[in-house]
C-alpha cells in the first residue's frame, strides 16, 4: 500500500475521536511527576533564602541576583530544549531536562558559599527552563479538541501543587534540618523520574509531523486498545518521510512571519507580565515577611505558602470553566482583578502585614491561574512543526521577566519601600490585561485547525 497525504489526516482524526483513557492517565502522571519537581526546584530557593541571609550575610541586591540567575539559565534551557524537542522528540527532551535539573539540585546542596551557589543555580535553570514547555507541548498534543482545556489544566495543576508542597516542606524542613535538605529533596527523586520519562511513548502528532506514520499509528492503536469506547482502527499505514504534510526544519523567524506575528507578540507580552508578577511575589515574599514585616522564620515561610494554596484552588475552578469561558475572557479578567488588588495594596495597605498577606495571596492566586492558561494556550496557536519552539521561545519572556522582577524588587525595597513594589506589579497587570484582549480564542478547536 502506498502512503498518501490523507493517511496523516486519518491518523489525526482517529486521535481526535479517542476519549480519555488509562493510557492518557499514565502519560499525564509520569510527565506530571517531572513537572512537580520542576516546580519544587524552581521555588526551593525562596525558602532557603531567609536562612542564607543570616548564614552568609548576603544583601538584598545579592538576593535579587541569586533569584535572577536561575531564570537566566531557564531562558537558555527553554530555547535549547525547545529546539531539541522539535528535532529529537518531546519525550527524550523532557527526560534530559529533568535529569539536568535534578543533578544540579543535588550539587546546590553541596555549595559552600554565595558564588558557587550562584553558578550552580545558573546551570540548574537550564534544566528547569527546558522541562516545563516541552511537557506542556506533549500533554497538549495528546488531547483532542473537545475538552482540551480541562484535560490540560488538570495536568497543569501539578505545577502549583508542586509549589504548594514545596512551601509546606520548606516551612517544616528548613528551620529544623537546614537549607541543604531542600535541594536534596528536589534532586534525588528527579533522577528516577527521568528514567520513567524515557519509557513514555512519543507524541503521535510529532511522529506524524516527521513522516513516521507507522510509529504514530502503533501508538494510536495502543490508545484505542486502552479505551473502553475505542473507535474502529484504520488500516496499517507505512512511514512516509516524503509526505507533503511533512515540513522541513522550522526556523525561529517563522514565529514572526505575517500569519503568526500578532499571536507571538501577544503571548510574549502575556508571559512576561504574568510571571513578572507571580515569580516576583513568590520568590521575595517569605524574605519580606521576615525582614520587613517582622514575622518569625516559621511564620514567614508559612505565610509564603498561602499564595500557592490560593493558586491551586483558583486553578481547579479554572480547569472546569475554561472550555466555557474561553482562554481570552479568563486571562483578561485575571489580569484586571490582580492589578486592582495590587494597586490597592500599593496605594494604602502596604503598612499592614495582615492586609499584605491577604491581598498578596489572593492576587497571586488570580494571576497564577492565568499563568496556567498560558501553558495551555501557547501550544495551541502554533502548528506541530514549531509548537515546541514557539512555546519554548514564549517562555523565554517568562524567564527574562522573572529575572528582572526580583532584581527590581531588591532595588525598590532598599530605595522606596514595599508600597512601590506592589504598584510596580499592578502596572504589569494592566499591561497584561491589554495584551490578553488580543488573544485568539481556541476553545474546542482542533490544533490542526487553529494553526496551519
């Protein structure tokens, strides 16, 4: 049987007919485990910093650099592993990123001074920055159009859950067992998870895009076999590297081509604004609660965990509403509400620790739900041939903004006080709300129909 261009379309149609099954559950759990420790490694430093400030005597500006350097590494990781995912596949790229961030987390536990930890956090950031966008692309490509928002966001909840658990473990472990234990907890399990990732099946959509139709069909047959309501399998399809649907190597410049330029500009702005706010708050609040507002170390660490609890609660609601409200409405509303709360905090409430805890917690949870929607939305607006590159590049703006935010907080706290910090975050929320109005609505549409 000679392959035809229709063979790829038939495989996509079969993939779209398949309901959620045990096969999807296993893939989501394994990839979700890697994402959990991505979150753990990303946030662990925030709960280590209050101790390091005393032990090493580091300044607010040095704190800002220690936070920022990890995001600079993540910038490189998003680019490198995004490109690797397009060339070699989603699964090996996610496994490689997970292994790198885990090894470097263990190395961070052995750091004896500020310069060494700074260098190790830079390298660890490469792995942290590479895992999440590749994982988001993989999970997105496994889902059918109907209900994709809920399917993806229920997986994506593992990231804020990871942040929440990190906070709880940090508040319990760091005062009693020392800061090094946090890095060991984040590193050792990740090495096992990297091995489990390599046992996952590759994304059928990526295989189809590479002309490996027989391999894609074998995986689709596995999914059909695991589904209690599987549709009739189609005929065997051979590989077809010369299929007209198979595109050559994608260039980065295609992200700025006329058809994608507007989409790219909107998502780059959204990623920058969302994570400028949330990662700035997440990384600094435990230290601010301890150093500025006079809470004890235990109190400061526990207050810092409330933001992630709020994000999990709001994201659960978002998962069940997103396919009705749509990506654009939810994201716009989240930025507007978050900006309003932060503006109130910066205008008249920054002097009260109770008001700070409440308003920071709620605003973080609201904007944090938009963060998760961006991981859903960004892979949707690009075609398979450039989905990992598009998502990885977009998350680079997350990294740049997350590096800039802590640095600016360090300087503003020293020069102007905390009220100026909250007003800065409110301004970022306004910019994010404006960018959100330019989003393309993608709910319940096939990936192949959204992006040619």
